[in-house]
C-alpha cells in the first residue's frame, strides 16, 4: 500500500465546476505539499501546510492531521487549471502521491 | 531572483554510459533535493543535500550518486546507465532541508533534465 494515496486518479470537469482532489497518508508528517505539474514537466508548489486551511486565489487547501487527510479545492475551474496535481508529504524525506490528472473542458 | 536552473535540459545516452546532471539553486538556498519522475513510478525521491552533506537518500541503487558544492550547486551522477533510467530528473531547492522540526520550507523546482537511455 502506498504511503500517500490520491483520489481520483483522473478527473474531467466542465469549466466553472467546483473541483476537489483528495490525499490520504499513512505516515507521520511535518508538512504536506500540493504541487501542480503542467505538460512539459514544470512543477509549481501551490501550498505547504501542516494544519488548518490555506487559500490562494481560487485554490483552497485543507488538512486534517488527526484523520491524515488533505483536500485541494478549485473554485470556478478554468481550462488553464488542467494539469496534474500531486500531493507530497514531509516525513524526513518527501513521499509523493501518484498524482491526479485534471482536465477542464471549455 | 533567478529560479532553479538545471543543465542540460535534454540528454540522450546509451546503455552502459554514465551521465552527470547539474542543478543551480535559488540564490541563498542551501538545500537541494533530487527526484526522478517516470510514467510508471511517478515522482520518487533520490537524495537531499544541505551544506554539502547528504541528509537523506531514497531507495535507489548505488549507481545513483550526488554531491553538493560550497556554492550550493549540486550534481547528480548515474553510472552504467540502464534503459529504465530514462526519466525526467528534477531538482528543487529550499532554504532549509525537509523534515527540520518547525521548518515549513517551500521547495522550488527546476525545469528538469529529460534523460533518454537507448
């Protein structure tokens, strides 16, 4: 069993829809990251959080330490949000989820 | 401030050869981590360097090695290349290393080096 599990693996939605991507982990962590990877490979760090909730523009990330679960939400989704979203946790070293491939249709 | 740079961006090698990849972190960042990304395995941690010392190493064979210089630039080397080493190799830099209690360091990723082994 992977130490970091993401769901769904793939997600297609219409422009404007509210998107939720989930991440569950089974190890103790000091922080959790949400990363965005566009075609071509470039990775951008969206959030790093160890408790509560963070918001940046249309993106919201939450984490529940007791339940070992985090969610990434995208409000008013747009085709430019199409990318792979990766959850990663700090556990002395960084462990990655397999990613969620998001496709927003215009 | 310039971002993380990696050279070369693309590389083609043949089995048995060795390769050296370079990563220049953001100015002032002393921690550099290396990752391998393949379609089958996704992103996997290779190693992390801080102040010229390797702090952590992932589950990769000894053919994979790295080092960090006094200016924080880092290199990784893969010897005796195998077809399965074909991947995107990413490095990321941060001020402090991961796992430091109380530290919440964002990692900044470079564009990656795409290695093809024939």
